[in-house]
């Protein structure tokens, strides 16, 4: 059963073509990305399994043209992986924000589209682009069913005391201001995967999952359900990230805005694009560049790395306290899966909680699944590679077939 997974951004569209054998079990036939949508010269990068990579440049004015290019590549006689678009039985989409409407993935209907659109103001950079992907598929393959999978849905199980902010309650009622959380698809997937690796029961465990990439978040999971998470009303909250500031004293923002004469839009750009590793190190938003600079003696880069690790540790400690203990800590995401220094820095000093990492196992874990806790560690520590595309395809398969 062939399922196409799409992740549409404002100027890009990532995709995978999966042959589903059963829920959670699939072969990846092809994957790729269309970049520079809306610019005079866009590019398609297509990677079919067992064949040479293919790249095509052309004007790509909108998402419909982009997705049409993807479909053409999928059935191309030389670079394609299926002989007819009729083989695609469903399309699954990543959607950033489901508000309070969706606690699970759903089949696309006119009502679902209206509810996604009502969340545009909550995710103005992501939801409109995600919706363009849905509408493009509707115009190109009108008879193919579609499913939307939300970054926020996993966190809808949080208790109210963990998602309401201490501001006047009327703003929650009027403007839906609350903690929503993101990366839910990844947190849900790696929690279940890591439990199998460590021999724990998901529905009887207290787990802390750390999705650490250019965007980063930590989630407390009790018996398989999200209990608390670090990202909030927007993805800016919580951890220090590549270019996002994470949790800071909000008065800092008004202080800087007054002195720099920044508008609301300029301040929004500042906290999203000019802070985090980039702003603090003054080197790069890429952890690899920051680590290299720190190793070369750059004090600001070294400080940025230490603060980055300490922020993760702070949330691990906070969530262990909130849950009344922790059975397992999981690292995933680009940095979480590949960077032993970050995992070590985030767990060092937590021995009093029963967390002991095996240094050798930690060093060897690079982009692969591994249990890195020492044998005598009361808390399991696991590196689990995430696969959000497989989750989207699996949910699509579950809901339609």
C-alpha cells in the first residue's frame, strides 16, 4: 500500500513515498524536498531507493506546482519508484497546530479544513503552508483520501494546571492563549520505541523525552500520555535553541524593544531568529559549528554550549519532580541523536536521581538506537532515532485502512 507523506513549509515541501506493510512497518521507496517555492528558480531533490539521486531546477511559483513536480518525479521512467499515480492510495500531511480541536490525527474533511484554518493565527508561518499542501493534493488527486497529523495533538492530554499560563484567565477564553507544545509526533514515537529497547511498559512508566535539534523541546510522559512539555503557546518557549531564546524574563523583551525601538514584528523576529546558539555564541546556529569553535578556545561558544546543556538538565529535573520520579530519559532529534557532548552535559550531575550514563556507550551512539545508561543506573537513558514520516504514514494507514 503506497502512502505519500508531505511536510509543507512556507517555501519548501519535504516528502517521502512509503510502501506500508502494516501499521508501523514500511519500506521507504523515495524521499526528497522541493525548495525555494515562490522564487524565480526552485529546485527538486529526489532520492529514490536503489537509484541515483535526481535534481531538477525550474520556476516553482506555488505549492501546487511543487507537488506536481514531486508526483512527476515519483512516476518518472528513470527516477521514479511507481509506474502510476493511481498506486498512491493516500496522502498524510504534517500540520503544525491543531489547537484544542484535535487530540489525534484525522481524515481531512471540509470541517477539518475549517478548524485548521481557525488555527492560522496560532501558527501563521506553518498552518497556512500545511493547508496549501492539502489543497494542492485535492486539485491534483481529487479522489485520494488525505490525513492530517498534528504536532500539538499528543500534548492535549496535559492537565489544565500544566497548560494554563498565570495571566488573566480571559485571555485563554478570548484568544486561546495556553501551552500547546510541539514535536508531539516525535515525542510519542520515541517514547514507545525506547520502552521496547529498554524493556519498560509504556503504560506503566514515567518518561522524559528530549527532542533536541535546531528546534528543541522536552516532554514529561506519564503512562504513555503527555503530562507537561517545554514549548508553549509558540515553539519559542522552553529550551534554548539554534536561533530561539527559549524561556527568559519577559521584561527583557520590553526593555530591549524600548531601547532599540523595535516593533512587535521585529521583536518576534528577534526572539525567533537572532537568539539561542546564534545570538549567544556569535558564531552559528549550528551546534557543530559552535562545538568546533568551543574546542578552538572561543569562550562565547563554550558558554553557549554549557547554557544549552544546562537548560536541558533543568527541564529533566523539573519534570522528574513533577512526575514524582522518572524511569527513563530519551534523547532524539538531530543533536540528541548525534552529539555525545550534549547528552553528557544534560545528564551529568543527575546521579542523585539515579541517572548514570556509560561514557563509552554514549560516545559510540551516533545516529543509532542505543541504551547508554550504565548497568547500575536506576534510570534508563536511551538514544532513539525518530521517524516522524513513519508516524504520519502509520496514522494515515490506521485511519483509512
